[in-house]
C-alpha cells in the first residue's frame, strides 16, 4: 500500500509539473523613432561615440538582443507598449513606414496603440496598421464612427504559443483626444471597464492566460490590476517608467506585483529590452514572474544588416540634421522626469525662446507643455538634428490673449498630473508661481507673478504657446476660445535654434520661476 501511495504521489507531482506553462515576454515601449543609437541624454549619439561604446539602443542593437533573448527560451512572445511614432527626423520623413519595416523584421507578435500613433490622424495610423504583420490592439476606444480604423484595430486577440492560448488586450490613454490628433470620430473610454469586458470575453472562450499591452502609465496599470479580475501580466508604457531590481533610481521592482498581476515596463527609446519569464499553473494563475530589463549598451553588438538599412534610411536626413546651429556651454537637461515635475533648463530655454520671438507684439507670458520637450542636449556643438529631437512635433508658435484668471486656471491644469508625470506640466517665461503638489486640485497654484507684479485676474495678458496647447492639447481647453488667437507662427524648433544661435555659447540655467512648496 505504501508503494502504491508513493507511486500516486509521484504521478500527481509529475502531472503538476506538466501542467505548468512557462512563457518569456520580450517587450519594448515608447521607442519614438530612435532607430539610431542614442546618447545618455536620449538624443543623437555620434558615430565616434558609438564606436567608443558610449551609445545605447538603436534598431541594430535591438535586433541582436531580441535574437539572443529568443535563443534563451523555447517559448516567447515579443510585444510593444505603444508610441513607436514621433521623436526624430526619421518619423518626420517616413511617418510609420520605417517603424513597420523594423517591427516586422524583429518579429513582433502584437502592440497597443500609443497616443503618439494618432499624431498625424487616423490616416497615418491606418497606413501603419496595414503595413505591419501583427495585430495592433486598443480596447478602450469606440472606432465605429471612424471608417479608417473601424475593423482595422482589434480590442483583443488570441494567439497560440507552446500549445496554449494567450489573450492579448490593448489599452491606450483615455485622454488621447487631448494628447494627440485622433479626430472627432474616435471615442476613448475608461480603461478598467474596457479591459474587464475583454477579459470576460476571452475567459468565455476558454482563454485563461491574459496579457494587457497598456500605453497608460504605471499608475493606471496599477489601477487596472487592482480593479479587474483575470489579468495576469500588464506590459506598460507611456510614462517611461524604468522598473528594475538592480538599477539605482528605478521607479519600482521588475515586475511590480499587484496581487497575482505582474506589471512591467522598460523605460523608453529602445534603451532596454524587457525580458519577463512567467510561469502559470493549470488554471492560468501566475505562480512566478521574474526578469530584468536588458540594457542596450555598447556591449550589445549591432546587427550588420539592420545597421546598414538604418544608415540607408538616414541618408536623406543628414543634410538637415548635421547642420551645426549653436554651441552649448553645458548639457541642457530636458529629461522627462525633470521637465514634467519642476522647472527645468530645457523648459526655460524653449519658453525664453518663444517669448523673445514675440515680445515686440505685446506678449508678456510664455507657456510650454513639458511633454513637448523630448530630450536633453549635451555640451558642445548643437546640431539642428538635436534641436529637432527635443522638439519633433512641428508645432508652431501661437499667440493669443486671455485674462489673468484663465492663466491661473491653465497653470492649475498644468500641475494637475504631476504624480503621473503628465506632459501638461507648464514650463514658463515672463511669469513665476509656486506649486503645492499635495494640495487639493484647483488650489495648487499660488504667488503668481507677471514679471514683478502679482497677476491680476481681470486683466487681459498676451500669451505665447504652441499650436497644440492653444487648441486644447494636454488639457488646456481654457485656451480654445482665447481672444485674437493666431496659430500659424514659425516652427518652434526653428525659433529655439535661432535663439540658441543668438545666445551662443548658450549656458543653461534655472532661476526659481517655478517654486515647489514644502
């Protein structure tokens, strides 16, 4: 009898082992057209520095790392958390075509729609969707009124790997209508409700391993994990969170666990390849989730065919971007974690440049959204390519008039998403103010001064911003009906380049125009 019991126990253990299912999830997010290697400031990196091993990322390194990661496992998927579009001249010139080509070559299985996939409207996104050889997903949007996208983008998809069905669900920011240009026919909805609806549908089809591709930011991902059932893994994006168990300054561990849901993200710009190894039990519950993002530094060899293809694609861009326009005495910091939270040197540069360009038109105040600043610039010669990496959106200067009360309302909007790293954070010139981040919404701004005088709520002030903000982007809806609005000024990148040239060698600075209350 003892022998029979031992045999039965062994059989049960063997059955449990067979029931376990292991999957490697390789992932990227917020690539932003960084097909070439980047510097430590996430902007362009010279060929000399790349040869010296001082650069990161680029499609050729990513191709090598993906190949090596696939070889380490017998069961994997490769997915993307959105925002392949926008960020360098490659996107300005090729739109989504080069991204589609590279992603097809790398063998992606799915991606979600990021807000920047809508930067040039539904038409360019549809062209990208038609060009890629994998599903593009978005659950929290009603596309029925947009003929270009209805039927082209799925809410979720089921793929098979290692004999098991995996359900993949896409998620994009609910405020994409404020962040990009989706047009009036795409209606964005609550992420929790949208994800749960797809989980229920997939579960009814017998799928018990569910992965959400979420371009929504870490805080929203945590909320989705807390308020839904059945989500096993969330592959994130949007707020460029670096999650790591080894890197100092990481925003959290890799993965962040909320109950049995594993949340991962891999910073941005192709600087890391995420690699999460997940084990599921027979019921589809995550029993183990371990991994670490892989740094795409000089130790990762560049795949030669991809390197040659990117060099070929870069040829038409070189004349524009290699032109030296100024000199920087020190590095001009414009990183996302700084410029969306406090006064930053790049914000001062851009806001000062905007105000200097139109001050003879009676304009007193400049407001630039921190999310419009996409990189830093290192010390030394500054090329037009570097300026365009910082300011890639082809925004134009907009001038308009609003009351002091409206300006305060705008500043309140600007600081309303500090905790989430929202791109609406206001970088300013001609004005100063204090932020109490922990105060109640609507009462976080105080001590607003226009030059040396307290702001007058009833007075009308001349303001300069960019056309995206003036037309309600990043929540600045209070500017939509502004008086005497003119949205067709010069390109913001050109204005900034000319200001740098006029003040070369430019020394970056902060001067306390934005104070953070204790």
